[in-house]
């Protein structure tokens, strides 16, 4: 017996020692921070649902910036269960909101147009990375009141996936102000305003917002998709997208879709800036045209008119939530644990029926919600065009040294163009423009938010698959590139021409600029590892940097003139004019001197700027690693025949930054969020 007890004591002591050692070892381990994508909720949360509000603010400057700050304060002040995510790349955002604390997150890693307008579909994809019970989209100037939280708490208990829309009120003036922490509305004398009084003022105003972008969208995250099909690349805040999501959700029937405008008190201060964007006023612009075009092409909304006026209405009637059918005014009261089903007429006691009837009468008397008819807004046949000329694009996009990156593309290379653009965005290269060779790539680029232009000199009838090196189509396309470079040089801008099959590992502009004026630096097409790289016909006209100076302009004029009468592409003209036929103007192993203009042609190191045949790099198992070891700035996907083979090699190499299926850039989700207060 004693031996048995001693054995138990020994085991017990051994266990204690192991636990102590484990705790000691754990303390000695280096601390491991959770990934930035996992945002932990505060420890002082209540028991309510976790709510994440998403929006994309404009610059935090002037009166618009002040209105945005008040709106954000109103959201954060509702509950510690609320977290706010701002999608923005604007430099004014982070310095302006540093006092809001750790529940405010700035996420720049979505797709934006070249003017800074965010893409709605990219925002929607990012919402999935923020784990919460309820996701909400709100216009950055819309103020939310306390019944927003109580309504969401009720909806969170429903045993079905749901999606609601709510339209905020327009208020010309609010006589109260919000305190610093967003928890109280106060009068001018500092006295607190009762929540009920504030809600009565807002809800008594029946001026609803007529703008699709002002609508509030909210849904629970239980698993069902919002709708079937693909979400188009709508521009956020430029009309159509919210109504389109509602229409497709109603059609897909994965969720109970309803209107919460009478339950959620929300408003925004009416301002001339808001009125200038009203679709009802007819002031649409190219961004609205693009959304209209996309809404007609995607989904069923163009062919089937959504009955928004028939949406069930959520009401709070005498502290009880009711769903009311606005056509028959059937009522379905729900409490905790109730399923959402068909609305049916219910029998109530006479006194309760009077109350319910009074609530229903509120809807009847205010059935003027400005739901826009999608059918009248969707125009698939609209011919898209930019209000920007080449001159205005150059003026707005060139960097501080007046340098432009020029890419030239036809529709057959649209996916490679987008991968190239996504790479520019990753490298934060913003001074690029796209020369569209046909109408299809022009409209595609507009919908992708790219700085694109057309020119009357572009060749017609560009083959989709047979415009590869050596073809007649290739010859016609290459000749317009040098003409466009010359045109831009004459306007006083330096030009880096980069074919879209040139992958950039890092920004080469600082290095190329360092060669100075009267030097044209170009990639070498020489494939032999040993020997001169400036041999005849080895100047690659798909990647070169030209300064806007007299020598370069004069030399480019000679190249363009020579190419115009040549039966070949522009590439032989570049070499024969600048380096002389047979290389008579060669200087050393990597230069040429054009004698009449005194322009120096510098052939770039192939270790830093390899072509498609150099050292078999494209055949390497890990091309990226091999290039980074060399210190590559770029690599050209040339020396391969055919568009499909080129595309396949580019994608399979891993040097691909565009998701063709979603029309979005691939973003690195690590280190993607700026957390304030953390």
C-alpha cells in the first residue's frame, strides 16, 4: 500500500516538474505575433455580434474630410463590437485618423483606378479576410445612430442568411454635434441629446438619398454567397453596384433580402458635392457609363427587372421587430430563434392590431424610397470613351522629372497588359500610359481604370493570334510605337517604352535616367553569352529609354522615316540608323554613336536586363530566384514565337500578377494592413 502511494506521489511530482519546465520553456521561446490578416477583437467586447463596417473614403481634406471624420466617429462610438476598415491609398488618410484607435484599419491593398477610385469587386473580396459576424458597406459620409446596433443584434439571432439594404436620409442641417469619442450627441451648450429625440428628427425627414452609392448594404457571414455568378469590376460609389448586388441576390435566392430603411436611423449632411454626383440629375460621367455597361453585361438584371418596391420591410413596432410585405401588408413578427419564411397575415388582439396597423401606415405614407430602376440605368450598347486627351494624361501622370512609361497593346494581349499593370502597381510605378491599338482594348482599359488613349495612326485589323515576331501584323504594330514615342518626346517628356511582355522585378527608371541626356539606353537581343552585345540587329526596340533632348528627337525622326519605307519591322531600322548598317557606328562592345546627331546608344547589361534567350533563364525551375541572384531589373519574354506560347510561358513561370477570372490584381496579403493604435 505504501509503495503504491509512494508511486502515485512520485508520478504527481514528476508531472508538476514537467509542467514547470514547459512553462519555463514557453517563456523562453521568442514571441510569435499573429499574422496581420488575423485582427483580434478587443478583450472588452460585449456579447453582441462582431460587426465590420467597410468604406472607401476620399481625401481627408476640407469640409468633405470633416464630414467623413464625424461619420467614422459615429460608427466607432456605437459599440466596442464595431470595427471599421477604410480602403484607401490616399496619403492624407493615416495622418488624419490617428486618434481613432485600434478598431480602425486602413487597407490599401485593393485595386484602384489611376484616378484613385476603388474597385467595388476588389473591396468585396477583401471583406472575406476580416472575420466578423456581420459585414456592412456604408458611404463614408453617412452617420449611423444607436438603433443600427440593436437592429443588427436582432438580425444576428435569425436562423437564416440574410442581406438588407437601407437608404439614409438627406439632412440639410444638424443642430447637434458629436462628441470626441462618438458616444454622445450634444447641443451647443454641451448638454446631451437623447437618442430618441435624435432618431425622431432623422426619421421624421422623408428625404431619402437618390444615389445608389449612398445605400447601406449589410449581410451576415454564415456561409451562403450573396449571389450567383461573377461580380463585375464596378467602380465604388459610381452607381449601379449596390442595386446590382440586391437584384442578383433576389434572383439567386440564397438569402432573405429585405429593406431596413425604416428601422435603421442613418443620415448624411446634404452638400453641393453630394448633389453633383446624383444620377437623377443626369450627371453621370465616364465612370457611371462604365458601371452601367458592366451591369448590363453581367448577371440577369438587364433582362429581368428586379421588384425592389416589393422587398419586405423591417420595422420596429413598440419594441418588437416585424417584417411587413409592402404589397399586401402581411405581417410576420419574429423573436429569438424564429426562422424567416413567407410573410403571412397574423391574428392579433385588437389593441395590438391597432399598433401594428399604425406601424404599417408609416410605410404607406412614406412609400417614396428612391429605388432606381436598374433596367433604365443599364446600357450595354454604350460606347465608352475617356474625357482625357493624350496631352492631359501626360500632364497629370508624368513624374517630377517629366518621365513617362509607355506601353502599347492590342486586345489579344489584354491579359498580359493587365499582369504588367498589376506589376506596376506593386512597384508603385504610377507614371505609365497605355496606347490602345484597337477599340476593344481601349474600352477594356477604361473598365479596368487605366490611363489609356487612342491615336489615328494605329493600324487596323490587328490579328488576334498571328501578330507575333516576323509577321506582317507585327511589322505594322511596331512602327506605330516609334512614331508615338517621337510624338511624346516632342512634347517635352522622357519616355521609357516597355512592351507588356517585359516583367519588371524593380523600377529601372532611376538607373536609366542616370545615363543622362543624349544617351538612348536599350535592351540587347544578343543571345550569345560571350562576345559583344551591340552586334548587328541586336538592338531591341521593345524596351528602351529616351530623353527629350535635341539629339534624341533628331535621331528618332531618322528612325521613323527609315521604318516608314522599310518592308521590315521597326527593330532593324533602329539598329541600321543608330548603329549603322553592319554596325559601322559601333563603339566598343556595348555602345554605338549616331554621327549626325551625336546620340550615344547604350546597350544594357544582359545580367540586369536579360532578353528571352539569355542563359536559358525562362527554362529555369525558379526563374524569379535566378533573376534576383543576378540582380535583374527586368526580363523580356521574347525569343518565342506565338502569342499563346508566350502567354503560357509567362503564366507558368510564376511571373504573373493578374487573376483573369476575377479581373483583379493578385495582392500579397501579408503586411497588408496598417493597424492604427497597435
